[in-house]
C-alpha cells in the first residue's frame, strides 16, 4: 500500500505527471503545489536542499493534499525516517543496484517487525497509528547504472516496493553514452525497455525524469509516471519567453 494516487496508477494503468522542486523556499513549494500535478518531488540529492530543509518544507504543505515525494541524498534510514515523519508521502532513493539495497529502502520506510523505521510522526493531523502511517508511504528506488539494469528483476521483486525510478542521465553515462539529446541512443532505449518490462512483471510502477518528446514512446514501453520539469527550469523558460516578447515588442516599435 502507498498513497492512493500511486496505488490507483498501478491498477488502472493511468499515467502520472509530476513536477520537481530544487529551491528551498516555501513560496516555491506553494506555487508548485498549486499546479494540478499528480505528485511533486523535492530533491535533496543534487540541490542546496538537505533532508532537514526538506522536512521544514513538508511542514508547510497540507497533510492530505497533493502527494509529495522526497529524493533523499542516499539510502540512510535516518534521513528517510525524518522526511516521512515530517509528512512526506514517500521517498525516491538514488543509486540502488541490487535487491538487497532495495529491501533496505523499503525496511527504512516501515516499522518493525517488517522494517527498521523509528516511530515519531511530527505533523499535526497525521495518523498516530503504525499501520496507517506505514500504509501512506511510497517507496521508489532509482535504477541508474548498468549493474542495476542487470539485476532489475530482483530489485522489482522487493516486497513493498512502489516503483522503480529511472535516472536517465546517470544511466546514459554508465553505458558510455552522451547525456540528453532529442533521440535516445539504442542502448539506452533497450535499458528502458528492460526496466519497464520487469516493473510490469512484478506489479510496480515504472517512473523517471523524462523530456516531453520522449513521453509517448516511454508510455508505449510501459512507463506510467513521468517527472517533466522543475522549478528552476520553469523560471528559466518563463524569463526567456518574456525577454523574447519584450525584445520583439521593442524592436518592432523602434
């Protein structure tokens, strides 16, 4: 069990579209949550945000609103527990290369005897009962190395796992391929197909960060969860669009 949004996507085949937060400011979180995404992620791996700041941001959002996931910097159980205690609806844990590592992530999200999470919910209106707290947590592990792709079936077979979240850039680097581009290289597409097929076999969500031109193809492979843009990207795109408009208006009136 996890947030109903993710559980429904598993059973219905509905595609989920999410946004990404990299800036450590409450107004940014508030703005992103005002957009009708299916979920929003907070990144503590590649940003100035740390786990503690992410927990503070979580205190600024409604407990029962849009699901918010936190990408933790690593698989440390203490950090995972902290963001869940602050009301996070789940975690995305990077660089998971084996079934053993995936099981450790799920264990960090669950209380004993199934897991190792310490009890300490820190949000008003959160359920104060172990089963209810456990049921609300989504556990995503990132597959972003060739080693992880080779062991994708054992990763996807992890009991309690919600989904596999692809890191396309790191996976491309690991395969010796260029990052980005309008067309994904064949070897990267093969890895995507292997991941999606394993997720389907084991009933977990295939997810990841993906550019808009690739969504239709990835959906055809079996991916169901797509993070399509971040706060920093939207600021850059909006600023560039306004600048172009201003230049065009001013140059045209000269």
